[in-house]
C-alpha cells in the first residue's frame, strides 16, 4: 500500500488560515501524490471548531508545542484570549485522522502554532520567531509520524521514493 501523508489543508489551497487565505504549495510531487491517493488533508484548527477568519494566535512566552501538550504553556490569541484547549483538541484530531487513515508522514506548513515544525512565533505578535514545533506537529512527531515542513518537501519526496523502491 502506498505510504500516506497527512497534509495541512492550507497547503492544498483551502482558504482556512486565520486570515481567510490559503498558502498553496506548488510542487510536481503534490499532483502525483494526489493522483496516487496518498494525501489526507486536514486543517487541525478548523477540525476543532475554530472559525475562518479568526484572530491570530501564538504559543505564549517563547514556548513550543511540546510545552503546551505538557501543560506548561498556553496558546493565546492576539486579543489575549486563551485558546490552549482548542489547539490541543486540534492536535488530537489530526493524530486520530492520521491513525485512522494510516499516515506515517505529515507535510505541514511551517510557522503555524499548530502545523509549524521548524519554527514558531514567540508569543509577542511582533513577527519574532524561534525554532520549535507547533502543537499538532509536536503531537504527531511524539507519536511516530515523520513530520516535514513545506520547505522540506524534497526530503519527503526522497523518503517516499526510497520506500516505493523497496
Ligand atoms: Fe493551515 Fe494548519 Fe493553520 Fe489549518 S491549522 S490554517 S492547516 S497552518
């Protein structure tokens, strides 16, 4: 069975981001994987009932997704509202879907407090960012799913192609 990949909905062109926009990833592998039935699309935040558009949110105080999962940090909207519970629910929904559909890999957009895997913003809403995973990416990788950011798609292509050649 071809390896399946959980994908951020905004990368697939769905207008689900906080600002009502999408951020489509243009790459020949995307069309190929779609045709091969490998892609499982989710917006974790929408799956947890968050609306579009919605206020921007960041993991507070320079923390990262694993801190949120451990109860050591919060996710807050720019208006100060605590949305930690929604973000944890979003991550759990993504993990459940990955398990139900047999996804061993995830391709997630970087920088998001949910889907970021290389960096997240630091909670100051100033544009400052630091290395770390968002809440969904952290929960997926903690559970053995290999997470790649949109910038790492060539690495994921090489990984999948190597598996197919076995
Ligand atoms: Fe995109 Fe993930 Fe944010 Fe949804 S939660 S808009 S899929 S980055």
